[in-house]
């Protein structure tokens, strides 16, 4: 669910707007997130099969069938998007709205499908359920099927649904910073895409203590992971185009590795990802951004 046109006569006490900057961040995090979620679901699949996930061997024989895999993946994506939005709309309708559906491109950057209601406001918890239901429900369903049919094909729709839920998770994180007694409706005069947070007084819409710091930490951590993943992907592509395809981030001899992609003589490749060091780097990035953002906010206020 990427937009909400929920009208309200009162001025909002706080707002969230899908600006060009936010759309660009969603696009980057969703693209990187697809591979991150695929890796996580790959771990689940490996556990179900009782084998180790890494090192991941990418066989050279897979290259000629890439278009076949792409066609299958696109078909699975369509099978994911439709139920994803139907779940959004079903929950919104359950809480009193009349759901409509559509597709669009935000700021010429972010293609999206959406479910929306007109003229309806929701409690914070109701909208949280509507935002999170497709991510939680389809993930639970996919993992249940994976236990019965442990096929790698299931990793693609699971990762696609999770990556397509980035905007939902982002908006849910914003809502979680406010108390449960606020209501959520549209922006005044349908002024752009997003939502307004409404309450009887400004104190009722004040952020829950500690959540601004947590928000900055998560933003910094996710941004750090996205930066590392983007750098690794670009480095691999450049190395394949102009070099050997070998890319190593970290120092395996010293006991820490972020990422390794090594191309073998037979054309296959080995991929390894260091879970622990990556999480450590993400935590460091989150702490750094928390300090930077807090100091900057203090200076602006001062």
C-alpha cells in the first residue's frame, strides 16, 4: 500500500509525505532489500533441506537459461502483487473503508501498486494491521509451503513480497512512533501522497519517548547495509566486465568477511556473505547516524 487518500476535516498534528527524496530511498532500499530478503529466505530453505547455504555456488550452466528464469520470476511477481494489494484492501474494507486499487509511478522514480480508501480515517493500530498484513500473511504462507515443498523457486516470490513491502514497513515504523489513541487520515486537501496524524491536542500526537533515536538508528543501519550491498554489486559487475569477477570485502585471514565473489576457472562463481560482520557494520552505521542526526537537530534548534 503506497498511498492513502483518507480525508479529514481537522488539521493534522503530524504528517508523512511521499516526497521525491522518500521515493528515491524506497526504490534503493527495495532493490537492495530484494537480494537481502532472498538471502534470508535462502537460509530458511537451506535449514529445511538440512544443508549449509554457503558457500553459494552459481553454476556456469545457469547462464544460458537466465531468460527462462526471468520469465518465471516475472510471472511469480505478478502472482505476488495482486494478493498483496487485495490483502491491503480487504483489511481497509474490514475497518470501514471502501477499497479501490490502481498503479502509478511516484515522482517518475518509484513504480507501485496501491490499495486506497476515500473519506475514511483509522486508528493507528488499524492502519498498522492494514500495512503489515500482506508482509506477515504472505511470508507466513510462503514459509509454510516451503516446509512442505522446499523449492528454490519459492525464494523469489517471498523476497519480492518482502521487498515490495518496504514502503509499508517504512510507514508502519513512522506510525509506531506515536501513541495508539491517534487517528490516521489523509493529508489536508489531498495535498500529495501520504497521511496525517490527528488527535485532540498536540500532546496526544507527540512521539513516544525514545522512538526518534530508535528511528535514526534503524535509518542509519539500513542505509549502511544498502550502501555496502550497492557497492558490492557494482564492484562485481565492473570486475566481470573488465577483470576476473573476484571481489572481496573484508579480511578473511583476520576472521572477518563482509562479502566475497570469486569466479572459478570453469565459469562458475562462489558467493559468501559474512552475516556477523555485516550486522556489526550496520550497527556502527546506525550509531554514527544517530549521533550525527541528533547533533544536527540540536544545532538547528539552537
